[in-house]
């Protein structure tokens, strides 16, 4: 809801209810919400003159697929992960094609083919040597230190955020610096960074990830499919 409009694209929210895998009264709302959201999506797609729809997983995929079918417009899926989620498995039966980021069980989906995951151009043409000096200036890092980058995904990851103070406190090796993308929890960990005995930059997000990867010698992160694609493109251990 924030980054899409900032990138210059229209954003339209729709009502959704997440599926609880355990028995929950909340699941009883799903059929009614699904019908309302399908109608609303179909109206929005028709109003915009949509000619093709691409869904990339998550709960929004199911009503989107139903709306595309209602309007008779082509519908495609992009699955980033090796193991497809429930929404993608349900929607794939009606998709014209499924573009896979990784080999694995998702290859069993109908009309699936491996294309790899999409990367922003700055990472597809990543040049660490050309970015290194600017990256160090961006984070205020001294020369001659090993840089640990910590990345928890779009919202951050509490378990990784909580690990960084212990890593810093126990560090007894050579010169080290830390660049931590803490996500929405940044206020909880920024004071630790400010009081640390070594350079430790704690930020909420990084819009230009090429600088994060250029600064980091080693990355501690969650193994999300898009993160893995970026790590491979940047050649990061």
C-alpha cells in the first residue's frame, strides 16, 4: 500500500480473510468475503480495461483468478517458491501458464515452466567493485572491516533481530561492522546499535538493495525465494 504508489503505480485494496489452518470460527467468513471480493475485483478489472492478469501468490490470488474467469481475460501465475502455496495450487488449474522461480514440487502444476525469479535491473547487472565505495559511505562504514549484513525480509524477522545484539556482544575476532535491516521493529533495536562498541547501522528498510549487498561481506537472512535469487545474483555468502 505504500511502495506501489511510490513507484508510480495505482494501488487498490480489497477485503481479504486469511485461512486459519486449525479449526477457527474465522474461517466461516471466507466464502462470503471471497464472493464480495471477486465481484469487486471483476468490477475494478473491467473498469480499467484489463486485458491480462498476473498473480504472484498469497490470498489475493484466489479471488483474482475467479474475477479473471468471470470476465474471460487471460490469467497467469508466477510462483517464486519451490513448493507452491495453497492459493497458487487452487488457482493454477485455471491459469493459462505458471512461471516458476525454482525447480521442485511446483513443476507438477499444470502448464508450468521454469523462468527464474525476476530481479530489479540493479541486481541483474550487479557490480560490487563499482558500488563498494558509495555503499560504505551510505552506511558510514570504515575501511578495512568485515561487514555482516542482516536481512529479515520486508517486515524484518524478530529471531534475526534478536540474534544481532548477542553476535555483537560475543564478537572477539577482527574488525567487524554490522548493517541490519530490522523492518518494522527498528525502534526496538536501534538503541543497541547506537550504544555498540563497533560500527552497527540499524535501519528499517533499504529501497536500493544493491548498496546493501555491495557493503556486506556475509549476509545473515531468511531463506525466502526472492532473497535467495538476489544473493545468487550478488554472489553473497
